[in-house]
C-alpha cells in the first residue's frame, strides 16, 4: 500500500482556490479564537485542551454552519487541513505570552481578522449561488460563514455574542460583502474581478470602522442611564501604536 492510498483514508487533501481562501480564513479565526478565549471577559478557567477546542470551534464553526445549511457535507470534515491548521494556530497562540498575545490580538492581528472576514463572506455567497438559492438566502449564508464561529465562542464563554452588541460593523461588513458580491454576479462581472472588488470594498470599510471607531447605532430612544454603561472602544491605530511602542503608554 503506497503513501497516497494511506493518506486518502484521512480525507481529501487537495486545495483549490476557494479551499485555500477558506483555509486562510479558518486558520485566522482559530488563532483569534485561542487568543480571545484567554481575554478577561471570556476566560472561564479553560484547560489547554479546552482552548484548542474553542479555537477549532471558532475556526471551522462558520464554514460548518454554512455547509450544513447548504445541505453539503462540511469541507472541514472531509479535508484534514482544516483541523490540522486550526489546531496548529491554537498551539501557536498558546505559545505567545498572555499580555503580548492580547496586545497583538487587539492591534496588528485585527488586520488579519479584517482580511479574513470578506473572503469568508464571498465564499459563502458563491456557494449559495451555486446551490441556486434566492438572493436573500445567499446574503444570509454570506453573513453566517464569517460570523458564526465567533458566535459559538461567545456562547460557550457565556458572554453576549459580538453580533448583537455595539462593534465596528462586524455583521455589517459581512452583509456588505455578500450584497456587493451578489450585485456584481448579477451584473455578469467575471468571478475573479467580482471577488477582488468585493474584497477591497469590504476590507476597506472594516478597516475604516476599526481605525475611526465607527459602530452600529443603538436604538435612538434608549434611556441615558442604559447608554452610560457602554465602554469606549480603543481605536485600532492607538492599539497598534501601544503594541509597537509599549513604553509610550
């Protein structure tokens, strides 16, 4: 029995263009999940194994939810690279010192999470289009792919999911990417061009929101005493400067 046959028992190891993008997003989200699990508001005395499992949940959760809704066998269950890379990302995150890891997560690594979000949305939208779903469902799938992993982590940690509280247009960016990609698809724009345009627009909006502190608005009639409980969110630029020059804090 040759090595090819042996490895085939573990799944499909091939990596196409869409799979490569999916793997980048899953690995990024897994790394983020491991760091997030150690953040003060998420930490629940996790074990090392527990943090690795949370990272895997954050890494493949969105893709699995997306594929199940599309009635497909999740790619993360047939291609071993998803679990391998998500596990390695968690191990690397655990090797980073706590303070350094949290500063990295809130600073430079925000670029990677902002980078991964539009790709995940595009993949979800394209898969939904291939499945022949109506436009509203396509947009929904495009939102679920990049955001469900964070939802699973927040629920596991017992904190309000990021989707439903003030933040820098997390769900909004996924929705923007999905709607724009569907619009370009309907206009007959070639796949790679539509993908590039969607990514640049959504990535740009996400970065601007992080740098300028743009947040989803709360209901206008919310009483002042409820609004007073919110904490100002540090701007990405300030977080990066603190990470690179900690002595200037």
